[in-house]
């Protein structure tokens, strides 16, 4: 896809599977090409409102592929992050994911 030229880094994803025995259980790891932005200045606006909320996130990660469930783990540059949100975006360079992590 056209977006691939922007995805110059790679991340390892352990998808959240379920909650069991008092802890989160994750599935098999997979590696994907990605683009990582640290400390993004994210803002959310609510439909019909002029209120703007800051969204706490350590990084915003762009990638392609299947949607990633909340509570999944992403490892990048030796650091592990937890997925708080995953949005499917439709763009001029093709559909891709915007993943927020803490």
C-alpha cells in the first residue's frame, strides 16, 4: 500500500486476549512496520461542543493491518507500552491504524 513508505520503524505487538486468574492474558507476538511519534499533542473535541480535552498518551503509532485491542502490549526500542485506543483511519494513502499507547 502507498502508506508503507512512511512506516520506517518496527514494533512488536502482543494482542490482548482475555482476563484470567487475576491478570491480562496476551496472544502470540507479531512484528509490524510502523511510524512512532513520542509525546503527541493530542486533543479530542466532542460533537456539538466547543470543549477540547487533552488525551494522555506517551506515543501515537501509525501502522497497517488488523485492529489492535485495548490492553494489548507494544514493544518499541526496548520499552513496553499498553494500547489505550486504536482507530481505523481512511486516508489518501490507504486505510491505516492510529494507535495510542501509555
